[in-house]
């Protein structure tokens, strides 16, 4: 059953920030040229139950010439699919954090298979 409590955009963004706080500071310090974006839904050409997306060049694939003119990597967190899959505030808090951590892991070059092995699927 989808999350039925009213939640403002600001409250949802605070949940994303809470997810970021679960990441050790040493790893956060290593984030390089990344912006976090909350949007209501994924683009029409993606499955509408997509929770998050990393767009960019993972740290493991960057070379010395990478930064010249590089736009920031982007991590998208999709609010409505998360609300639709979670039945309680506690579940929403946990799933937002897992989604944030999952997408940041992609920035560090960790793929979906490795995340599944680590229990972050």
C-alpha cells in the first residue's frame, strides 16, 4: 500500500539529507563534482518505478583529462515512486536512505551486481 501521509517536498528533501548523513564523512569528502536532485518522477523513457539514477563518470573511470569542462555528475532521487512503494514513514526513511547510498555507490564505481552482493539492492 502506498505511503498515504501527506509529505511536503521539503520534508522529502530532508529525508534525502538524512540518507546522506548515513554515509561516513570520509566517503562524503571523496564525492567529486556531484549534485543531488530530487524530482517527482523519472523521465518518461525510464520505468516509472525507478527510485534513483546516477548519471556521470564514476571515479574509477576518470582520467587526468576528465575534469576539463566536465559537468557535474548527477544523482536523481525520484520522490513519487518512493512514496508509492513505501507503506509507512519508517519504511520511507529507510528506502530513501538505501536509494541515496545506492546511487552514491555508483559514483564510486560500484555496480548493481556488487551492491546486490553487499545487500544494497
